[in-house]
C-alpha cells in the first residue's frame, strides 16, 4: 500500500471525490490521524449511503434518519469498510471536513492538520480484523509519505471533540491497534 505524495492518493483505494474539501491553510502538513466510526443508517453496514453523504448525494427520503443529516457538508479522507475495502474521498494533502469543532494539544480546528479515517461501524460495536489490518497498513503508508506525522500520533474523534463526539467508541480496541502497529503515540 502506497501514498503518492504528489496526488495525495492511496493506491489501494477506490477514488470517490468529495466536494467537501479545500486547501489546508498555509499548506499545513498532516500531523495527526483521527479515527472515526460511521454507519448509515445507524447500525447498518454496506450500501451506498456513506458515499452519498460524503458526496452530497444522500436522498433524505431513503431513510427517516437521513432527513436529519442530508444537508451536512462533511467528508473524510478515507473510509475502511467492514471487509477492509477502502474508499478515498479527499487527497491526504488537502483538508477534509471530518472533525468539526475540535482541539488537539491546544490547537483548534483539527481539520487543518489532520487526516480523517472513518471505519464502518458503530460506537458500541466492535470492528473487524480486516479493518484493523487495513488501518495499520494505511497508517504505515501515511507515515512513509508524510514525515510530518512523526512521531506518529493517532486520536479518536472523541479525543479531539470530547462531550460532542463519542466515536470510534468503546468497541474500538486501541490496545490491539497499538500491538499491531508497534510503537505509536495515541493521545
């Protein structure tokens, strides 16, 4: 798995460009990886709904919950599906709109300096072995492509937006991720 530094694209990912992105201010390099979880409708896996949300094509009438989120303009750099398949919405060197109001080590606006990786799942549920394996491979590829990520720092969405966000939730096994990755700094 490789990241092309010029294009910011992951070679193993299906590319589905999101309009919900822009330039990082001051060409700020990525310095943090933020892990999220998402399922649409909530608790359901598979289907096109996450892609549609991140590309502003979610049909509000397709599910009652969608009426509450159809107007959001959000994205992530990458989605890792339950089977380990990857979809990239935003090149890694650009700003994806994934963190919202957030703060990391005293710095606000984490979208400016972070890479957002969504795992298809719920805050309460567990994640698949395939997702952990792919996440480790993605983090490794990002570390090689972006020296600004050293030392490697990974946070959950709940860590940078406490009280507002709860993902990836208690079902995400941080210790397993750390064991699989080797030395890394989780904040």
